[in-house]
């Protein structure tokens, strides 16, 4: 069974490492729009992104983006780094030659097209905590279907170990795990119509715990090696008939970033996303410089990250055999089985993290 101490399961609103959390009492959803600014800046080189949009009516998916804004990351010396607008309310700084280092202080500043300036509190980049080990287990759980019938289902669970002994202080951690897999087209019998050359597709299956915010305040655990932290789960299905890869991103957060996700976890299961109107109105560290009482949502999150990856092929899973998806009858076959680009988020181009 997956280790529960290491995460907050927002679907059931339970907090580990110390008991349960009472259900959050929430007012009825408001429909007025509120500005959301959510920014990420990480140690090292790469892509750093800010998303600016307005809250939507609860339960809808039509997010109204803020375009024409001026967005900057500002370091402790006052140097500004411009985030280029990419559309859909996304602004990005790709720091190819200016590494961000632990210990540096950064502030996020955004001025909307209407001329209103918002600024975060200064945030210090924390040092990363390495992932010591990553592994998987196949576990059976009793689940319920839409008719409330119970049945046993097999899951692939992903775990990591960490070691706190060489880290100065008590790191605040958050995990996200992403899955991708390959699919090999099947070969039809010779009596079927001619088939195009058989291809192998690479399919991005996204995040494995979309309803969970996985966080850990390491001061709540014994100093030393912490084993068996559950960081992701996927149903054991037909996608395991070829190669599967799980990538774990372990973020070391600041105290403001950790508090933001801790508060978000308390309401995430009762609402949709950070761009839904209340009840998910969780304020972060960003303030309207002209009107401090103006409520702006979202957060400027700085972090350092360590990444671990684990891959598994069918031969690694024996004696467990996943179900098959490709069966044919009289040359009729499920279309993606002979045209795998039809799978959602599928490509014939191999991602660079695949072996």
C-alpha cells in the first residue's frame, strides 16, 4: 500500500503527519472576476513562466487571460529580466546565459495593460535536496465504480527516498510526477488490407496525481533517511504493454510557497483550479502596489528542483500482465492500434528523456 505520511490528499481533505483537517467551510461561489498571477522561478538555467488571468465562474473552463502586460523578474541588485509574452496569458523568461543560484533574492513585478502594478515579496532561492532513490510497486486497492460496486484494481505506485542528514535546515518539499509511455502498432494478418509501416508512438500521459497536492515539512519527520514517500499513482492498464517512464520533480520551496500550497490543498478538492473563482480564492505573496487591500490571487514561487526518472518495460513487471487494448476481428481493429498518432498527446518524435 502506498505510504500516506508524505502527502496531503486533497480529495479527502486529510493532512498527514499529525491527524486530520476539518472540512473547510466555504461561502457560495462568487462570479466577479479576480486577477490571478502565478509565477515560477527556479534555480539553474531554463524556462521560467508567469501566467496572468482572471478567475472564471466556478465550474467553467473559459479562462480569460490578461494580455499586453509587462512582466519582470527582478534580482537583489535591481536588475530586471523581461518575460516575453507568448499568448494565452503566458509570459516566459528563458535564462540561457544567466543562471539563477541558491541564495539569490528575486521579486516578480507585473504591470497590466490598464497600468496597474503588482509586486511580490522578495523570495530567496532555496538549495535543492536530492532524491536518494526512486522505485515502484504494484498494489491492489478496493475501488468503487459509478454504481457504487466494489472491485479490486491494480495500481502502479511510485515512491522516493530522501536523506536529510546533509541538508542545512529543514527543507519544505513538494512533488509532482509525470508519466509518458510508448505504443507499438500491431501488425495485421497478411489477409487484411495493406498496412502502413509499423510505427512507435510516444504518448504524454500528464501528471499522475492531479487531485493531490503532495507536500512535506521535513521538520515533522525524524532527521535522517526518509523512505517510501509516495509521489504518484497510475492504474495498471494496457499502457504498460510497452515502455513506461515516470519523472518525479522534487521542489524545495520557500516558506511562503509551502504555505500557499498548504492552503490550496485545503480547498483544491472542493473546487477546480487556481483560476476558479472562490471557493478557491487563496492569496499568495503578490500585492497591488497602488491598493494593498485589492485582492490578487496566485503566488510567486521560487524553488530548486531535483529530478529522478524510472522506466519499466513489460519484462520488468512479470508475473503481472497488463490488459490488452488491441484486438481485431475480421480485420477490424481499434484505430490507434494501427495509427498510434490518434492517441491523445501522441507523437512519433522521441522526447529527449526517453532512452
